[in-house]
C-alpha cells in the first residue's frame, strides 16, 4: 500500500495534514482520490495520494462517460487482498479481488454511466490497523472521463459492531478466508439501502468494548474515531441514527467491568453524535443482554434506546451459518426488524 506520511509524537502516530478537497489530477488523465466528483461512504482516509478503507461495507460511487474507466490501486503491502463488488448502471455485481494496480471497468454506450464499488470483505485476521496494512482497499485514482456525481441521500446511518456487523460468514461457515464473508449481505447495508440513507458500516471481528479485535484492531472504545492507527475518521456529528451491536465478544468479562466500558462507549458516541438516535442492540447471542439494558436505563437519555433482539434469529430456524454468525436469511430478518424500528413501523 502507499507510504503514509507519519510523524511520531510519543507513542501516537499522526497523519500529515490532508490537503483541501477539490478537482484535480495526480497524473495526466488520472482523477485524484480527493476529487469532489467521487462519493465515498463509510470510513475512508482521503488525500490527493490515496483513499484507504479497512472496513467491509465501505462504498464508492462515481460517474463516467465513454466505455471504460480504470480504478487504480496500491497493493504494495497487501498479503490478503480485499474483495469488492463492482456494479455499472445498477447492473449485476462483479466480484474482484484487489490484488492488482489497475481494474478496468467497462460499460455499453457513451453514458454517462454510474459505478458503485462496494467492499465485500476486508479479511479480519490480517493486519488492517497499523500501517503498512496487510489488507484493505487503497484507491490511488481513476483514469477516465469522470463527471459530477448525483447527490447522496441526506440521512446518515452509522453501524458499529463486531464480525456480525462486518458480515463474516454471511455466505458460508468458513471464516478462514474472505469468500464466506459479505458485508453487502449484512444487516447494516440492507437497512441503509431500504431506508435510502448514507451508510457507515464499521465491524471488526472478535472486537468488543473490552475485547480487542482481530487484525491488530483495539477494543471498540480505543478504535472509535479512527479509520486505522494514525488516521482520524470522519465525524459522526451529522449522523441521524447510530446502531451499536457490541458485547458478544466480551463474554469473558464480568458484568460490572462490562457495564463500565459499555457506559463509557455510549457516552462517547453521544458526545460525538449529539443529535442522533442511538440504538443499543442486545447482542444476538444474548451475551451481556441485561448489562446493555441496564446501562441504557442508567443513562436515561430518551434518544438512547435498548433494542431487545430476543428471538430475532436462531439456529433452529436456519438463520445461522455457524454457532454465532447469521447467514443471508438471518441478516435479512435482523434488517427487517431494524427497518421497522427505524421507520416507526415496529
């Protein structure tokens, strides 16, 4: 991946200042990643050199004229390529592994054409936190005739969670590769698309509010506010809804310790997103359910709600691909419940 311009300040890595966004090219005919004609959703670090995401479910939309556009990537440090879907003009999605520096995207006719690139999976067990990153998507530009993008929806939904939020094992039960994972089939994407909202989907396998995640990712509180180590994430200040699905991986910790960490996490979310409706989900496996409910009650914030997920999915109903992770059917069931809740139909 690209060389990050980092300065040491104690033990904290700080990115060099990001240039102002604008229209421009980094080379003849190449549109830079910070160009305003590119519409990014999710957590991306962005400057004139690269746009980087380590999150399954992140998206990029852009429009071009002509029959071909080239998406350019830096894969220099990649050992486990991320998988993405590419759809042109709402057509069938094509799956690609980002294991090359040039991905040609073709269309019929002159256009303009609309492209959606969705990150299917960033493998959770490879280093995706401390640069140089072993996995993730690093876009270095687009080569083609890029035209202005249609405005994104005004509503903004943000989802924070673990491997379930990431979409691990949504397609099959083997989490040893990215093939079984699909963030686009997971409930955050389904909810945001159904309710026509911008999506931020942040899920890290094995992570909890105390438990650290796979791939070098810290616990949820320490990870909050960062794209990855040294890269500040965009603010949640304009979020309309923040959905939290944490606790399933904190089973080794006692109730008192968990409640303290979960309370601090919700308070931090509230401070960062002062106007958002915050939905604190009971973990689907029931872990710390009473603790999550108790913390929400203690905070007594009318805009922070406990979401009781009891009975939403079960192995007996065929909703899981293993003992923990929902399959496509299970994610759809969770999404339908949240859609009803978030649209006022529950």
